C-alpha cells in the first residue's frame, strides 16, 4: 500500500515554493527595517503552556490540539500557535532584563486538528510578531504597520480589510459580561449547545458564534465598546486617530473578540474578501507574561496565516515572475567537465543561475533537456568549440548564436548585452 501524507498536511514544491520564498524574503526585509529580531521556539511544548495561555475553554485547547504522552510520561502538545511559546521563551531566557521593548518575529508551522477546507489545514504556517514591554497604543501602531507594509509590498492592500475592536481590560469586561449575561438570560435556552456552555464559562465567545439559531438572539446584543473604562476608551480613540494619521485604513468591527483567552484591549483581524477568511489576527495580551510566571509585561502581536496569504496571491495572480535558468551548458565530451565546471562556478559567483548535465547523457539528450527547462541561453561546447577553446552561446529567445572565449567575463558581457 502506498503511504500518503497525513490528512490536513501538504507538500510545498516547485512554483509554490518560489512564492513561499518570495513572501518570506519580504517578511525578513520588513522585519529588519522595523528593527525586529527573529526567534525560533520548539515545535512541541509542555501541554499546560497552552491550556494556561490560550485557555482551557477555547476550541483550540478543547478540540484541536495534537497532544500525546512522550516516553517519559510527559504531556506534550504540538504548538497550535506561537505566542505562548514566545512568552515562555521570554520568561525562561530572562529577556525582561534586556532593553525594552523586545520586538520579535517568527515564521513556523503550527498544528490544529481542524475540519479541513480551503485555506484551513491541520499543519499550517504563521508569520507572527510579538512586541513585549510597551503598554502604549504606539506599539499597536508599530505592530499593525508591519502587516500593512507586508500587504503593500505583496500588492494585497486592496484585497484585505483591517478590522479592529477593543475588548477592554478586566475592569471593563466584568461590567460588560454582567450586562451580556443579563441580556441573554431569557434567550440562551434557544441557542446552540456551544453557546450554552460559553454562557457559563466564557460568555464573550458567544459574540462570534456563527450558528443561525444564535443570530436572532444576538440582534441587539450589548457591545463591549460601550462599556470601556476611561483609560481603555482613551487608548482606543488614540489608536484609531493615529491609524488615520499614518494612513492605515481600518474598519471597526464590534464582533471581534478573538478565539484565544489571553487578549485584552486592542484586538484586530485581517480579512480577505476573496477568500472569505481571516488571513491574520492579533491583539494585546498585557497579562500573559504574568499568567505564565513572569513579571508584568504588557505586549501585543499578531499571526498571519502564510498558507492563506499564498493562496490569495495565487488567486489574485500576484505571484512573482518565475526565475529562469540563465545558462544551461551542454558538453560534448565529459573529459572537460572539470574545466567547464570551474567556468560554471565563476558564473554562479557572478550571480547567474547556471546548470549542466550531471547524468552523463548524450549530447542530443542534453540539447533536448535544455529545450524543456526554459533557459535563457544554452552554452554549447562541442568538437569545434573544443578545438578553438571557445563556446557557442545561443539566445533561446532570439535564436542568435555567438562564439565567445570560455571565460566568465566574456559570457557575462554577452548576457549583459542581451545578444
Ligand atoms: P489565530 O487567529 O488563531 O491567532 O491565527 C492567526 C492566523 O493563522 C489566522 O488568521 C489564519 O490566517 C491562520 N490560521 C489559523 N488556523 C489555521 C488553519 N487551520 N489553517 C490555515 N491557517 C490558519 C493566533 O494564532 C495568535 N497566536 C496570533 C497572535 C500573535 N496574537 C498575538 N500575537
């Protein structure tokens, strides 16, 4: 029986891989310009890290984690997200004694046992940033601006809507949750089973329930933004005004409460209209460092779904041009391979993509192969060329053919001239 890949995973290769590399290169460049440091944390962590941070009552922890006992009987979980791991690393490595704020970024795979559909996988990647050590709305601006710059660079700005909300601090939420429960008290019996549990354990999560039977009950739901304390309200106003001032478009979406428990105050999502999916989400988590055993450290970050960004780039035909092989060498006599190989490496040092037959194929077979790989030039070194110590460069676009000396400089001059 053939072994196939596990459900919800995928292989990434050839043209798709080029798109991934293109997105990753842009991410690296943008993060560098924002003075951020890359962090890599383990793919698996102690299970309690996620139950304590993401929250026991969330779908992620309750239904979607890949959890197992290792041979030492420890409960281990494949990370379903990376904020918790970064915060653990922040505490464990004493980052709080380093200059503040700490601006970190990562790209990595995550694991969630979810129902498969377009853009939803069981192994997926996120590009994320976490900024720890600032409680100012200016940090919110810096974080959102990283995603904004990426979407701009990828040509996706008009394809993605930034939706923001504030879910306040614990003080605002206590007041709000009382009001919310009171409003829902005579409606909850007609709502879905999940909402009935949420009503008891985490009432705010009722807000983003998509079930039809719950929609009617939620029509005039009180909204958290009407219950913000003075500080939270002031910060949210400053954030909105500054987003306008720095030219970042946004919409207010009072239904965004996020599916992870650690958030407070600013929360946001990046929604793709074409995919009808969130390509990213994030927000403040000012108490998480303390919850996990560190000192009080306000923080904010986001995670963007790499798989979804790549899907969107493909659907919108915004993929980078394919990189062509610049020169394919076809060689009559394999005795001269070392000489030609040195020439090839000199050309590679000049930045060209150069390839040569490594299957000891016949000259004809090499020519046939060269025709298939869509290269810019073929460099032929046959009997005549060998005698003259020259090589023939054929431009595959124009079919022009010239003989030049077997040096990187001479070949480079021809390619530069576009002959
Ligand atoms: P999240 O909203 O759970 O947030 O995930 C962020 C993004 O990851 C989503 O918007 C989506 O694009 C992508 N994503 C999630 N699940 C899947 C899936 N099954 N398949 C493909 N893509 C998926 C977090 O994970 C937070 N840690 C973000 C954060 C960082 N908040 C603060 N800092």
